[in-house]
């Protein structure tokens, strides 16, 4: 029965090809697909996230500027254990523990290093790309979410979404991806296309989620996507290509 | 015969208790001790590093502000293979490859993540501590090295060594170590005292080298060391304590 499936709470896009566009919700989605676990998606528009989280008992993941709780997606609900799990990292750990017969995305001994990977990639890759992405993301959201996204982000940045990014974000992004490339190359020849060399792990979903986010919101024909996918001799296009079979969205 | 031992090129301190004080040369020293490999140290004062490196064919590791090659220690020479290896990371990789019967410090599959660990710890922990450390380090160097260290660092920072650090460096340091602590705790209870949980790896030597550097140059009775070792309920003092047997210096 569909009511007994794991539920992934995700933010919808405006049309079918834009569903599951968020780099954060893409991580648990790809993890579920990779592990071969059955699930269904509950689509929650931006203005409804806080209410839904409170209703299902999902913990807040952060604080707002005014000190109040901030609720974010992804959230996962597992009817088998009746657990509600917020945050993509905690979901990865939960699924590894709760489904030990599926491939682990945080292999034994790698948890601290995987967390450090996230801490490195977030400011060096995701943040400069976010600046570039803001208007693109807004374009693919349904109207209520788009209005909410624009209003809250323009408040936070103190300027129009279209005015946040500058050429220096592209430079920072290239530098950040350069660091990631240097790390991957340390694995040695033939093992530089996955963070842990020959097995897919959470660290890969951190990275590939960022590229799928960009591809879906920029569109493959845009100058921005062409510029991004040309960096480092097209390495990242090949990198993302490896995960095509885990991109599946149930819409 | 001592002439057939591996040679570690290291920077001397002014007295015996201050030998091997650098966080960078401590990494290969602890790696050699941990692997149980026999070696001897060649002590090279700061002004002589470039000349010695050029003489033995050690590659430069960086560029100076004027674009010319920068030579740094550690360097390792292995008479068995006649290889000269610069840079603590490259030495770790070399020793793992050349002595496969010793415990690996970069376990299979962890190279990219270990490199990322280094990239995270360097700016968040080492750099703020360096600012605090500058006068302390200068104090424990022999006269020629101390003069060289003071002159080159004061040129680079544009101020006296004693004027580089501010209270904000302590705040940044505590934040940086807080990130490291968060990562370690992801390993779970009882596994949060080594980066990879239950085995010592290069990532630990990156971290412990930083604390030994501070302890040796600040002195255990200094206010600075007491402040550092009191952070996070004394976690770091316990962390460093685990590596006491690998601190051995052949002086």
C-alpha cells in the first residue's frame, strides 16, 4: 500500500522536469534510489514547509535571523520505524542504520571525513553558485513558492535576486571546484571520478546534487550551464553523468 | 649503518625540548614513528632550507610573492629507493606505497577525503593559531633561524610579530576547532577521538601536529597554552595525549 512507503518531503518545481531541483533534497532522493528503497514524495511549497514540519514533528535544522526556529526540507518519514528525520546528512545516517542490507553511503570509519567534505564544499562551491543561481531557481518554482523565495532571499541579501551575483562568484566557483578536483585526483588514475574512489558515497551526492540543481534551474541550453559544464575540461559533466540512473523522480 | 637510514629534513629549535616543533615536519616524523620505520634527522636552519633543497634535488612546494620557487620542509630522502620527497602529504603517500607492510596512514578509498580534511583544517584552525603563535615560535628558534623567521614574517604581515594576533583569532580558532569536533562526533560514541574512528590516519597527524606545535612553542605553563587546552572541555589535550608515543625525536 502506498501509505506504507517511506515519505520524502521535497519542494516542487513549476513543471514536471523541474521537480526535485534542490541540492539538499536531491541528496536523500538519490540515496533512496541508490539503495533501491521504495518511497513516495510529498511535495511541499515553500510557504508551507514550516507548517508541515511542525505538523509531522520534524525538528528545525537552523535558526532564523530573529532567533526563531527554521524548518527546512528534506524531511523523511519512515512508517516502519515511525521516525521523522530532518536534514540530508541525518537522513543518510538513518537510512544506513535502518536498512543495513543496502549499500552504505557513509562507509565505516568515514563519517568525520564525509562531514568535513560537506563543510569544505558548502562555502567553496555551493555558496558562489547559489549567488549565480538565485534568479534561475526562482524561474522554475510554482507561483506561491517563487513569490516566497524572491521575497525572503531579497530581504536576506538586501537586493534584487538578479543583482546578487557578480563575475567574482564565477571565479570563486572555479577555485572551489578546483579544490574538489585536486582532492579527487589524490585517489589516483581511474579513481578520480568518485570521492571514495570505487564506491558511491554521501560525499558524491553532496557534489552531484549541486550540479543537478544548476542544470535543472539554469536549463541545459543556457549560457550559464554551458559555462559551468565547460569548467575543468568538462570533468563535471562526466562526473554528473555517472549518477543519471539515480536521478529518478516519482512524478 | 646510519648513512643508510631514511633521512627526515626538519627545522631545529633552540634547545633539545624544542626540536621538531613545526606542524608540517611533525606529520612525517609521527608517520615514521607510527610505522616503526628507522630514520635519522638532518636539522636545517631556516636560512639554509632553499640551498639544501636545491642541493639534494627536493622539489619546491610553492611560489614566493615574487613568483620564484619556494622550498619548504619537511623533505624526506629514502636511500633504498633514492627518492627525495617534498611536502608532508606526498611523504605520507610515498611511505604508504614504499612500505606496504606498515600501517597505512591514507587507507584505501580515503585519499580525496583526507586531502579535503587538510583543506578544511588549514584555514579554519592552523591559520588563526599561526597568528597567535608567531612570537612564540620565534622564541624557540636558534638565533639565525629566529632572525630569518622574524624578518620574513614581518615583511609578509607588514607588522611586528607581536602585533599580528588579535582576540578575533582566538574566536576563529575556537570556531574552527568546533567544526573539527562536530566532524569527530559524527563517528559516534567512543569513536570520536580519531578522525577515522578506530585507526590512526594522516588526518590525525594534521591535527595533532598543530597542537604539539602550540604546546612546544607556547610552553605548557603559558596562559596561551592553558587557554588552548581548556577549549571544548579539554578535549584537545586528551586528543593529543593519544599520540605521545609517536612524538619521539632523535636528538
